[in-house]
C-alpha cells in the first residue's frame, strides 16, 4: 500500500470525482477483515455507515489494524485513517496527531457531513486502543 504522503500528492491533483474513486480504491486495498470479527465490540459508534476496526499485534509489539465498512467511500476513509498509524508502536500512535495528518485532505469539504461525521470516532477508537496497549 502507498504511503500517506504518496496518497496526499495524488489526491491534490485530482478532481472531486476522481478523489472519490481514489478513496474507494484505498478501501479495496484494505486487508480483508474476517466476518467473525465484525461484531458489536469492533463497531465504531457514530458513523453513518457500519465501520469495524479490530487491533492485532505484531511479534515486536506494533499495532496492526483490520478494518472494514459496508460503504465503499467510508471504507476508503478508514483506510486513509489507518495509513497514519498502521504497524506502529502503541506509543508512537498515541503521539500521532491523526487529525492533523488528515487535514491536507480537507475531507469535510470534499465529502458530505454524513460521510465524515464518524472520522473523530474512528480516530478516538484507534487512539484509545493504542493507549491501552501502551500502558
């Protein structure tokens, strides 16, 4: 998967319709999340679409998140969020300002409020997870 910087550079040159397609493509690139992990416990609250996020750890203690959504653009948004933190140590994730990392994408102006309303909840869930693992 491309880096957040690579995605940002491409995103900046695209027209709005192509930005939608880019987000959808990012969502398609997500590692498949087994249906058994799509439970109430992994559901991100406050999203207009269903979004599930499940943390796993690597052998060296880094966090790797599995995620999925029942909406293509929302799946792309969670993929974008995960690009800011995927496979990092919990302490590094806690120290990352995910919202600031996403600001150059200006998602609130590119997408409807229904599409973006759950982003703070996605970020909060990832941060809370990292804080638990860091403790």
